[in-house]
C-alpha cells in the first residue's frame, strides 16, 4: 500500500484524486491547497481525505510515501526538490519544470535518493497513442517522415507560461514516445495579444538530421477546438483526431515513392491511395493507467512509461522554442543531454 | 468583343476554356499546347477553337486581344513579356512569376504598353472570400489578430516549385485581399522527402508590426485533404472550411479582452463564447466571375479585384519564404515595394 | 431537507445517486439492490449511504420522504404503488409504466395520497431541449409541420421491452413537451432478430389532425450511433444533433410557401434557404436539474417539468405502437385520456 | 455506332447529353424539348446536336436507333410505347412508369419488338453500390438483416409524383440490386403540406418473409441534406454515406449473436465491435458507365445491370406504398409479378 499526498487541488486536482482513489494498492491520505474553498469542495466529495493548507504538512508527513504535485509550473522545482529530499516518490504534472536545468537537478536528486521521479504525460496511456506507438514500432508506416500536430481552442490564458508550454507538452510527449530519433534543432514563432509578453499563439518546428520533421500549431484563441495529429510514413499514414468519439485513429494505406529520371533530370514522385483502416482501441481510462503505473513502478522499482527522462526531453524542446521565439524564429540547436537516459529500474544508480 | 488566346491546356486549361466560353463579350479563338494529345482533347470538347502547338502563333496573331497564360511558373515571365510587348492584355495563372524582379518588370511593361496585366487568384471571387472581406471591412470581427491556414492533401509533387509556391498562393492572396496592413517579415521551415531539394511540406509565418500574425501549413503528403482557415478578431472569429458543401464560413461570436491587474501584477484575460452564425454565401462560379472581371477591366480600363499588384505581393512573400527556408528559418524582412501600388485604372500611368 | 431512498443500482443508479448527492436540500439515505456486488460498489464510492437488498426496507422507512425507482419497467407499477400507498413521493425512471392502465392507477393514487409522482424524462432539462421549446413557443419556426427523430446505435438488447419502449421515450417526451397538439393516431413497424419476439428495430409514425407528423427511427443494431432530430416549421427549421459537442441545435432560416395556381391547376411551392444560426445553449447538467426539480416540487407542491401526465402520454403512444406492430402496421387511434391533465400544483386535487 | 435521340432537356438532360457525348460507339443526333429556351441552351453548349420541339420527330427519325426519355413520369408510358412500337431501343429515366401495369405493357412490347428497354437507375453504377453488392455477395456481412435509408433535403416539390416516387427509386433500386429475396409487403405513411395531396414527407417499410426489413425516410422539406444508408448483417455492417467525398462506404466489423438461456427463460444477445474498414472505391463516373452499358447491351443484345425488370420491381414497391399511404399505413401485400424476370439477353424471348 502506497500512501499518497496531493499538492494542488485546482482544475486537474479532482481528477487526480478520483483516479488515485480508484487505483490499486494506494491510499490518498491528504490534499494540500492554500485556498479554503477548494478544500471545502474536497471534503464534500471526498470526506475521508485530510485537507491541509500548507504543502509542507504533506512533505513532512512520515506516513506519506509519495507526493503528486499539481501546482503551477513555476513551483514544481521547489516543491519537488523538498519532496525528493524527504525521500518521497514524486509525480509531477506536465510540463515537468520551467527549465532544463531544474529538471536535471531533480533527476539527479531522485537518483541520489533512490526514489521514483515521474512526470504525468497522461496521453501516453491512451489507447490511441498506444496503438500509434505499436503501428510505428511494427513498421506498418514504413519510414516515418513527418508529424504534424494542431492543438487549438478558446482556452484559458495562462499567466505564467505561454501557449506552447501549456498545450504542446501533450503532443511533444507523443512525438518523443513514438519517434526514436533525437531531434536536432527547433524553430518557433508566435505572438502575444496581451501586455504580458506571453504568447497565446505559437508555431514550433522540430528538425531532425534524418529528414523527419515535426510541427506544432498551438493557440488559446481559436473559436473551434481542434486536436489533430498526422503521422506520415512512406508506406502508410495516420490521422489521429482526439475529438472523434470512436474513430480516433485512422490508418491510410497511402504512400509515395520517387524515382530519379536521369535522362530528363527530374524527380518523378508517385503517390498511392488505398483502403483506410480504423483499428479498435483499448478503452482504458488513461489517467487511471498513469496512476497505476506510478504505484506499480514505486513498488517494483521500475521506470514508468512516462518517465522523468521523457519529461526532461519535452522541457528541452520547450526551452529551445522560447529561445527561438525570442530570437525571431532563429534555429536553435538542441544540446546533448547532460543527464544520461536511463531506461532501467530507477534504483540502478544508487 | 475581346478575342482570347489561351497558352497551356494542362490540368487547369479546360476549366479556363469552358469559363471564357461562358463569359460575356469574349471569344476563345485559339489554344496553344505543345502536346498533341492535349490538342486532340481540346478539339473533341470544343471543336470550334483553333489548336496550335506554338504559343508564338497566339502572341503574334493580330486578331487576338488578350492572352491567358496557364503554363508552368518558370515560363510565365518569358511568355508574358512577349505578349505584353505585342500589346496583348495578359492574364497570368498564379503564382504570377518565379521572382519579385520578374513581376516588377512585367508590371512596368504593362503600364508602359497601356495594357492590362492580371493574375488569376480565383479564390478572391468566391462567395466565401467575398463574405469574409465584407465582414472584416465592416469591422464585424473587431481588430483582427491572426490568420491561420491549413492547405494539405495527397497532391502531385511539382518538379519546378515547392509546396508553398504551389499551394500557398491561394491563401496568401486571401490574406493580402482581406488584411490592409503590409507584412513586415516572414519565417519559413520545411522539408523535402525527395532528392530534388523541393520542399513537399513547409510552414510559413508572416509577421506584422501591429501584432497581427499569419501562418500557413502546406503539404503534398497528407492522407487527408484539409482546406481550413481561421481569422480571429477580438470581437468575432471566422472559421472558413472550403470543403464544407454549404457551411463554408462560420462566424463565432467569440472574443477575448484583457485587463491589467496592477495590484497582483498579472494580466487577466477573459474570453467569451456566444452564438455562431453561418451566413448564406453567393453561389456564383468563381472562375467565371474572374473571367468576366478580366474582360470587363479590359473594356473599362480598370484594375481587377485580382490585380497584378496583389499578385506581386504574393510573390514577394513566397520569395522571402524560400530565402528563410534556405537560411534555416531565419526571419527575412520584406523589402518595400519598388513598384507603386495602383488601385485606379491601369491606363492611369500611360 | 428531503430524505431520499433509491431502488435499483444498475446502469443508471450511480448517476442518480451522484446527482441527488449534489442536489440542494436533500439527502440520499439508502439504496436498495438485490445484487451484493452492486451494493459493494455503492459503499466504495459512497460510504455514507446505507445499502439494502430489499426495496421494502426503503418504502417502509418512516424517515424517508421520497423514493426514486430505477428498476426494470415491469416492476415500476408494483414498487411505485407500494411507495405511493406509504405516502412517499415517487420519481419513476422512464418509461413510466408498462401500460396506460398502470400509469393511470398510479396517477390517481398519487393524487389521492397527496404526494408527488414524477417521471424522469431527463432530456427535457437539457439546454438543447429548453432552447427548442423556447424557439417553438416564440413562434420562431412559424407553424411547425414535422418532427423526425433517429436514435440508433449498437445497444444492449433489453429482455423485457422492445427498442421503442427503450429508446423512443426520450424523443416522444421531447415531442410532447414541444408540441401542444394532442396526437391522433400511430402506425408502427418493426422486426425482431432474436427468438423472443422483442423488436430490435422499429419505426413509429405519430399522426396529428392538423397535418403535423412525427416519425421515430429506433435501433439497437446500428454500427454507428445517431442521435438526430429535425423539427420543421414553415418559417424556420431546427437540426438537433445530440452528439455534437458544442453545436447541438442549429436553426435554419429555411422555409417553404405554396401558392395555388388556379389557371394551371397546379401547386407552386417555393422554398427558401438563408443563414444558419447556432444559439449558445445553457450548460446546466440535465440530471441535476431534474433532481432539483423533483426536490423543489415536493417542497413547493408544484408539478415538475417532467410530470406524470407527460409520462403517461409517452406510455400512451408506446402502448399504441406495440398494438400497431402486432397488427402489421395498422393505424391505431389514440384514446382520449381518462385522467385529466393537471398543470397546477399536485395538491390541487386532494 | 448507335444513333441516339434524347427526349426532355430539363434538369437531368444536359448530364445525359454530356455523358452520351463521351460514351463509346454512339452519337447524340437530336434532342427534343418543347421549351425554346432549353433548346437555345442546348445549341450554345452542343452546337452539333439538332434540337427539335416535338418528340415525334425523334421517334419517327429512321436514322435514330435508340431513344432516351427524360421527361416527367406521367409521360413515360406514352412516349416509350411509341418509341418501342417504332422499334427503337429505349432508356427510361427513373421511376420507369407511373404504374406496374404500364411497366408490364412496355416490357412485353419491348420483348415482342426485340429491342432493349432499360431504366436509368444510375446509382447501381457507382463504385459505392458495386462495392456493397460485392460485399453482400461474398457474404462478408453474414446474413443481412436490415437496410435503413434516409434521403432528405430541401428539394423541389414535384407536382406530379410524391416524395417517395421522386427520391426512393434510388434506394429501392439499390435494395433490389443487393438483396436477392423478393419483398413480401409494404407499409407507408406520409403527409402533404400543400393543397395538392402529394406527400412531401413519407416513410416506407418493406417487409420480407425471412425477417429482413428495409426502411426508407424521404423528405423534400429537410433543412439539411442527408444521403445515408445502413446495411446490417449478423457478421458485419455497412454505413454508406453518399455525401462523404472519399469515405462513402464504411464496413464495421460489428455483429450480434444470441443464445437462448433455457434455464432463465430469456434470450441473451451479445454484440461485438471491432475495427472499421473503408475500402477504396472505383472512381468511374456512374452516369457514363450507365450510358456505356446501354450502348453495349444494344450491341451485344444483353440485359443491362439496370434492367427493365429491376425498374418494374421498383415501381411495384412504389405503387404499393401509395396504396398503403391512402389506407392509413395498412400493410399491402406485394403481388407476384406477371412478367417473368429475365436475366438473359433481351433477344431470348423473340
């Protein structure tokens, strides 16, 4: 049995509580939030959970094994650092931290303390992403050539992070999960329509040495909600529409080949369209699977699907995107990671 | 009566012939195409039109008043230059030319010769674009803040121009038609999946001094066809989906306002959602309207809706986009036009 | 404070519990279900609610004021009769009873005992139906001419009632709520693909003296889920698509007029298409509104929106539809109600 | 070479002319229409075709081999009778005739004269219907259980035939083409909103002895256009949406099985959902294929896909539907055909 404390009971908090409530082998002991009205809501829906106003009460509680941090990004580092220092396992909401440096310090600290540090990239646990991962791994698509993502809606303007940091982590985590190649550089452009210089519309291109390309279109100011991703291979292509109730993933038997016509000095490209296949997806609740993965990995000393290393790679791209926007879209080369990627059990290093 | 010759009878040629056939006060006299099978098709469908293999036969024909050029872009300049020199009115398919320099030379030549030079940006004549132009002009949207366009499908790989030059002219012409402000700079990224270095996927951001931003997503390698444009104002927003049979333009009574909370040092943004309105659109055939505009402007010595100046502005953005792609997405500042924009009759300068 | 007992904790039970949990001025004291595993689920999610295996324990409990009955239709009459006899207010799930006779007995009993008898036609409380009711009442549609409903999906085959009794109550309740005219007759056809003679596909036409017509298409064996209703007036028409996340109700400025051309002995009909309007809908939770209506009507001795009289009228149409199916689609004239429709407070009769 | 005359140049006429223009081995010699403006339009678009005002000029022309009749239904019999009597091959627009009796007389006359009588049920030649026919024949769907069709839009009110005679022939022809079993009876209901007693909304159920059922929902007064058909088998089911540009036919790996639980005296039905498959369809132009079939069958003395016998079966159902509507929805048993169905060459009988 893993005893859990949750810090932050805002928009996402109730979902976390309910799913850890349903998860195996764990018990939600306490929730911290500085706002009294949020704690009142908590006690109405979950009368058995202790509500506290100070996160320190959770971090210092010796009966609590693991801490879930669902607060604004700017507070992630300090809270997670305290919790890891107190040898608590930590689950951080996405994005992991406000910088690569913060993420690397936390990863090193977790390894040093021998505890699990995980990031909640919930989408990785959906039936849709699991199916796409499988299709790419089994080389159904052939060589993958591009990923194109649009995630726009009329959304809450965040006051601490821009629209890429807010919305793109979902799609970048999917990119990093599905594509093995390490990205080479990024370009990003964007605009702010408020006075606080925080972009509410932004576009991100991620470049790869192999010729693969990924693009992300994010906006808080679209009148319509779009959650669409294309993944193109030279054999087949995927359309992933997360708003479709049942047909989220469509596989198009579509591809293109090219030949060099030496005589005419031109390139001939043929494309091909065929049948479309809509695979049935697993209908598991992604957030519950994520919660179960957290608990299981604590108990079995494993790295979860949504690991801190994947979380760091997402922050690396986000940090570079902010730098590119600041420099008018200039290409920013992604640095080699200073923290080695560990795929094994998290205990391996201690 | 305006006598017309059409050069190029490829994919678009038959549509041009049929619509000039139906247009008022004009007669399609001859069509030139070097391919015999194309001329055979012409004579089957339109037995009264003369087919010739050499464009010069049309340009030199003294009974022909106006020449329509529907050949690959790389040939536009030479053919148009010859036709204008022979004092023919000229309609060029989009994009106008392969460079800003070429376009400027042609514009100057047309003015010097006192003939009409027009570019076929057909979309400007659709009921949808006309309605959007009207909504923006009447300030229904308030201050417009962004335009976001996606034009992707499984398309023919062109061998002379990249995907932006092929697909984006439609959307850039709409941008230039609807937005009065002159763009400041562009950033573009893209990738080629063939050996000829011609991008088949590309992304373009057009930046404006006022904070307006436009973005274009173009691809020949999407398994699904998307023709979608968002135009956002602070009062209302438009979704333009060209694939919708009847509800192409939707107007969302949606907007956002922001306030500076001095005390808390943060920006508060409120957004608002309201009703949606789907205006009935004029059902005129756009290509026929374009043809009629060409004929009327020749006869009345006026500038058409789809003028050579608008065509030049499209090429200016395309040329800068190619430069940006070549320089890894670096911002390219758009030069001030050396040809003055003329909104009056084309005869004004001669 | 109204103390509530709920009989039946099947598919719909948890939703009822949760919403009465959230409703004002009421307390869910006990839930009855004969299945131990259902009671175990109850105590996990709602540890404060008493679970009992025998419904009689709830009906006989003097501290319970009102009983919610969410069991199979065939048990509605007996359970409701017992509860009303014990002077409990009763909320019955739809359809109200298995016959008109049963419904009339219950209505008379409730009036005699001076308690509230209500039927849970949840859809009447949705923002969509409220908006449609308003549009019809304000005569936005002009004279309404037809209602056409399709409610099909791959659904659970019920073992006690056919597909019309299972699915059509939603749409018939909307029909009866929106249309004032009393229906004249029904025709129904259908088919069973099992051995138990319970139709899994059925079609129902409801005829009105005025020329209004309503049609219902219901199926448990459709591979796709459709929840669509058209309501046509001679001025405007409504498309109600309940599966649309945001644009559930569309109002078409579309209509038709006809003229009698005496000379040519023919009827000329003109139709007109105009703009489409998508009104913003109230986003209240329908089931919670229904629960609140039940509590408020108990306290204020009023008739609810989803009254027992409306519930009876739904059963009247269903009963006639079964008779028509049994007689190969023959028209069945609807009898005049023997229970007077009361729109005032339920206490008025005692 | 087959010389063709076309009678009637209304809405559908130009499409017929253009496709017979493109068809192999035939020549459109003349078109008859009493309206001068229609003949003017003809001569503008097709200057080589002779326009006449009297159909008799076509029927009596000895150089014309075949007559296409695209006039109102009430004139089909007289015109076709004259043409067949003059030993012309005849193609009738759908529906074939205004009554079963008329159709049977024409079929007998055609056989007696040794000429081809064909009905233009164009939909049978679409890639979608061809694919569905193949799927049913190859027993991909298992035993087919139902067909459910909706064909509604804001349509022209016909002054001679009701909405079933106008719209349902498309869907009934598909039904008859795909389903081998002979229908047993029909029920139909409907309503007229004009003074001429011609239904503008109507519903038709076609019953089969085996338990198969077909239903048709037709309306001229829907604000939205729907062209949807479901065909359900116990192994797989088809959704055919004719308005989808590319994904017209979807095959759902969905089915249901039932077991009789003797002990509990109840029927247990299981349903199953699986993948969805969207087959690529042939992209042939249906009207051109129909025209080619007409010409080929004349030349090779074969019966076409869209034969007069299939056309008669459509009329048989339509005639019974009118009778059922007149008798308030009463079931009308379909009579056994008095004309034997011939699948072989049309010359077989002479």
